[in-house]
């Protein structure tokens, strides 16, 4: 996940007002965010990023399923990304196991 560290003054958020944002309010927020970061930001990007990070850190698709409210754990497969570092570590661990067995 890319991290954008531009100066976001004034802040993108508002102080809690005691009620949820309306759909139009969310849309306006993401239009402003998109203008500031230079690409089209969408609310689902946050959901997907959150789910991907939970899946990566916990390795528990059932937890991701519950957090996102999915009906089936199969729906969480899209959030399970193989990363090069993880794949390399798995291959190296397998090679070390094979060497030890010889």
C-alpha cells in the first residue's frame, strides 16, 4: 500500500458532530481527497486496504469475513495477496527443510 505524505492543510476530517456522514458528505469528502492526492480516491479503496492489511497481518480469512460482514469466507479471497517477500521466505524455508533432511 502506498503512503502519501503530502501536507493536508486544512485536515480532511471534521470534528465529531454526533451523527454519521451522509452519502453526499462522503462523496464530497472523497472528491476533496482525490483533488489533494492526485488520483480518484474511492471509499471502497479504504475498505479493500483495511481488509488486505488484516488478512496479511492475521492470516485469518474467517476474521476478515466477519469484519467485512461477508456471508462466505470465499468472498475474502480477493483480499489474500501473495507478496514476494512471503513467497521467497516460504521457498527458502522449504529448501532449508530439505537440506536438513539430507
